[in-house]
C-alpha cells in the first residue's frame, strides 16, 4: 500500500475529508475485487499527488461511516469535495476509468 493513501476510521473521517478533493476507497479484507482495485488507487495517488487526498476505510471496522454514505458493496470509491459527496462508483475500475472518475472533481 502507498504511503499516500491514509487509513481513516469513524472517528477521523469527517475531519480528513472536510477540505479539498478526496477519494475514499471503502474496502474489506475478505473482498477479492478490493485487492484488485487497491494497487490502482495507490497508482492514482501518485499521479494525482497534491490535487486529491486518498483514503481507505475498512467497512468492517467502521460501520458508522459506511452506513452514513450508504456503502453496501465493495469496493466502493467515494469522491468528495470539501466534505460533500460528488459521486461514487461500485466495483473494480480500470486505471483509465479511475483517472476519468477523479478528473470530474478537478
């Protein structure tokens, strides 16, 4: 995992995503598609360094945040700007699709 993608908890989520553009990868350890998406999120964090903050939330350990954003399937990528949800996508995106998803917030 990249050092540019920080793990968040129910306690740290709101403050972390309050300003700027954020991408949150909601995942679970048992989720095979999550393991497929994780390296792509790490690569995107390198490519969008300084433009987008990247985070991960383990849905099993953080049910309040997962419920608040209606996260029912994994992986779910949630795009936020100044703490407000812009868009979310469920499932494994290609790297190109992920870049396009991120561009809409910039």
